[in-house]
């Protein structure tokens, strides 16, 4: 069964500091991986996705993520945090269930706090 | 982009009541999902459907059922609501293919008293 683990339910960084949000996955087949962001009182929106074309994926708002198969990881980074980055971030994996049907599994989320 | 419309934004029901949550998409995509979102637990998959009249259990299907009689409509049913089903329910539609972008409804916040 596929799963996603996000280490750290809350992460605090200073404005201008590096943002690193961790995501590890398990999947029996090569996965498709996503990061979504949810701003307060809003719906989820796509930040970036990995579809096997390139291991380093660039997304919106200066975020990027690197797929590392050997570590089964897909960590999200941003070189310099901005106050507007304060939100909850979800890692997700798209894979097949036992019946071969595609489903999407989300992690439990990481709330990012940016300190002025 | 796909527009995903959930029929009710806020509902308050009593324990034991039957609850219908409806979701409609404005495109012709096959894959539709129902999740519930709870603080600290993220989004958990309840049921999904890959075609009309076809459904698959997700990770937490107990206490729920679904119906998909038309391609654009996917309904979540709580046969007998319980307080532990108080949650935010999200309908999600996947665009084409396995890597297709997910499109989210605005959510239905259900409170069961």
C-alpha cells in the first residue's frame, strides 16, 4: 500500500531563511509525487509535481523539490522564506491500489510559520 | 481548469440522520474522489470512482457510501451520521491521466451533534 510521511507537523523559520519541508513516500510502483499548499481559509493549490521527467522539479513561488529514489524522498525547499509562505503544505503520491486503480494519498501536512 | 461544485458549504445534522453530500464537475473527467480533512490528520481518502457506477474504497470507507449515476456527479452518503464524522469533506476531480492535476471543491463542513 502506498503511503506518505511528512516529518514535522509544524516548522518555523525566520524570514529570509531556507525552507525545508520533508516528505518520504512508499509505493510499489514508480510514483507520481505532488506538493500542495493551503493558505488559511482557502482550498489546496498545486505547488509542483514530479512525473519522472526530471528529478529536480521547480514550482510556483520559488519552491522546488528533488526526487531521490534511493531515499524515497521528495523534500520541498525554498532558498529564502517570505512572510506570504506561511501556510500548510501537503505532500501527495499518486499510485495504484491493489486492484490497479489510481488513487492519491496525502500526507498529514506541515504548517509553516515564518517569523519576521 | 475544472470547476468542482459541492452542494453545501455548511451542514449541521443530528446523530443518526442520513446525510447526502453532492459534487458536480463541469468537465468529463473519469476520476473523482471524496476526502475528509481533519487537523493533524491531513486528507484521508474515503472513496473514489473511475467511471459511472464504478467505485473503489479508499483508506477510511467505514460509515460511508457513494453513488455515481452520471459522469459529472459523485455523491457521498452517510447512512447514519455520527459525531466522529464531523469534518471538512472535500470532493476532488483529477484531470487527464495518472499525473493529472487535482481540482478541489470548496469543501463541505459537516457538524454532527
